[in-house]
C-alpha cells in the first residue's frame, strides 16, 4: 500500500512538475481546498442570477457545478496552472438581465451566443491575433466595461437583497425597521470586512453566516428568510434537456441586434481571462524561487474551450477566477491545485438541496461586494486623465440610472471616440475602436427602432 501511494505521488509529481516548480503534493492539496473556499460562493450566486431568466434554480445549480468541474479540469490538465474556472460574475448578469429579460431573447439563443463567442476565443488563442487585439483595444473602454458591469452587479445585489425597493421616483432604500433589511445590511458589512481582512473564504463565510441568521428572521411576507430542505444531501439530477440547447436559427435571424451582445460575451471572456491569468501566474512567481509559470496558448485555449463546454451544458460564459490568487498565496503552483478544486466542486453536487435553501438576502450582499470591487478599476493609473475617465464614468452612471448595460457600453465607446477626435489624437483611433463604434451605432439604431 505504501509503495502504491509513493508511486502515485511520483506520477503526480512528474505529470504536474510539482517538484520542479518548488511545491509539494500536500501543499497543492491545501491550496486547492483554499481556492475552492474562495470560489464556492458561485454555486449559490450563479443559479440565483440565471433563475431570473426563467431557468430552473435546481437546474442552474447542476449546470454551474458541471461547468466549473469541466473548466477547472481543462485548466489543470491542459495548462497545468493553479487556476479555477466557473461561470463568470459579469456574463451571467448580462445573460439573464440584458439578453433574456431586457431584450426578450430566449435562453437557447443566448446559449448559442456564448457558444459562438467561446469558439472565436479558441480560434484566436491558436493564432497571434490574441496579442494584437489586447494591444489595440483602448484601455479606458476596457475600464469602462468592467466598471459598468460592476455598477450593474451592485444594482442587482441591492434589489435582490431588499436594500433597494421600487418607489414613485424609481428606487428607494429599504425600510431599516424591517428585520430582512437589517440582515442584508449585516451580511453586507460582514462580507466587506472579511474581504478587507483578506479572509480566504470571505464570500462563502458571509453567505453561510447570513443564511444561518435567516433561520431566525422573518421576511415581509411573514415567512422565515431561510427554510431548510427536508434532506441536506441527495443524488444529483442533471438537467439533460439543457445539453446543447442551442437555437442557432433564432440567433442568425436576429444577427444585427444580437451581434453587439455576442461581441460583448467574447470581449468579456477575452480580457477578463487574460488579465486574471496574467495576475495569477505573475503572483505565483513573485518572491518565490523556481521558473515562472507558463502562460501560453494552452491556457487561453482551455479558457475558451471552457466557455464552449459551459454553453453546451447550459450555463453562461465560463472564465478564470481571480480568487485563484488565494490558492497561489497558500502555495499552489501547478494544475494539481486546480484538480482538487474540480473534485470538490463535483462532491458539492450531492449537497444541492442545501444550496437551494440559500436566500437572496445572503447572496445579494456578495453581489454588491463583487460589483464594488470591479468599480475600483476607476482608480487605475490609465484613467487619471479626464478624457480617459469621462467614458467609464458615463457608462457607470447610465448603467445605474437605467439598468441598460448595452446602452451604457455604446455611449461610452462613442464618447471616447468623440473625445479623441476633439483633441485630434488621431493615432489613438485604432481600427478596433472604429469597428466597435460602427457596430454600436447600428445597435443603437436598431434598438431605437424596436422601442418605437
């Protein structure tokens, strides 16, 4: 038995280059458990968001877990990197709120959009065009996209948690004398404090504590906010009707309207994945001995393939998670760390009844914290100039006031171009920017026609 264990350890060491990267199997396992604790909140948050689009909550738990397992395994086995993948906390909001609810597009068409965006990402990852697009895309626009999504996520978190309620002026803050509002504020404070203290499983701990408190707090309807299921665990039931649930005919029939949103899904995965993987691999190298972690085609292909598989399974864009940094801080250096994360996601599928009991008052505060973190991009050095800050700020304001992310993205892009023209900075008018301007002018024209 001891020889078998030693042999398995030797195989793992050779396959994942553990010793060569200055790590040990035990350290990789601990790092994997730490990373899972940091990203596990997605199993509660993503189903809550996608269920707004009319998709079954239990089905979304299963597809979230399945996509996270497949995506993380791809990163572990193809790229040998300690990076966890799961449905992205930006694309899921756009998928449910913008595409399905605002634009009235069916989930099957939206899955086709995510699928096609993932295919394009994989093809670009195999060529040199990936770096050309990164170099040619305006930094203020990238900042604006991230900040506008952050504002959108904050808005959703505030409304789902009950901190914002409809009023004759639009929205008003929830009544502080209501126990549910007080619990939401407490959950928000807890999530922010734990995140500030860099507690590895801050989001997960916040959800668990707030959900447990909800067992003793009644909502406005007089019912307890958290209601425990009859069984804590059960055999997972995968929704096979969501496998390859694509409506390509509906997509191509509305290609002019849907192309800008499809472009967003691609750009979101493209830039988020690039920035996240660069941050994780660079942090794994800083202050540590050993060779730098390789970040090449295999990593980007794994990320793109994860989105293709995620859409095929029935969920939104799957991408690398920045929370993987906590695993790197715990010593993760190889794909074994990611494999541990994938195994823990798979084990979690047996506890889906408990996950369904998590109330919105527990997931809403986490959305707010995530959104505020994305808004912090406004403080980046690239946006200190007024003309570079104007577009992101306009995008944030339009998103918060109207809840229309695509309108905010179009206005931000066009304002950035107008500022460059006004200052005669012709060299900054890249083909990428001009092409996007044309796409979103057509989008605004089509949307105005639909509103009319």
